[in-house]
C-alpha cells in the first residue's frame, strides 16, 4: 500500500491544453472532494499540460478516467458521422 493511500490522500491528475491557475485547480479539487468516493480523504491535484487535447480537461485517479477534452468530443462526433447511414449516403 502506498503511503499516500495509507494517509487517506487521493491524487487526481489533471491534464489541460494550457496551464491553469491555482484557483481553478482548487475549484476542481473541491468538486472532487464532495464526491462520495473521495469523502473522508484529502484530495491533491497534480496538473500537466498537453496541447493535443485542444481544450477542456482530463482527470484521472487510479481506475477513474473523466475525459472532458475537446479532442474526445471531436472523436465522438467523428464516430457518429461514420455510423450514421444517412450521412454515408450523402457522400
């Protein structure tokens, strides 16, 4: 067991397209802190920048992945176009 697990510290890695302010990191931390999974734990935010996500953010903690990135949205829209028979007939 990792020491942070033992102490009840939960690390959430946030990936954004640009560097974010401490105020926004604190806001994200507070939102996660209120989720049932993270109650009675101390939530810490670690951030990194990846311009390839284009915008939004990706949050990951252990087995949880929350992808609210623009890249993910564009991929989902692309899949919808490929699966839509009506759009395929237009080509």
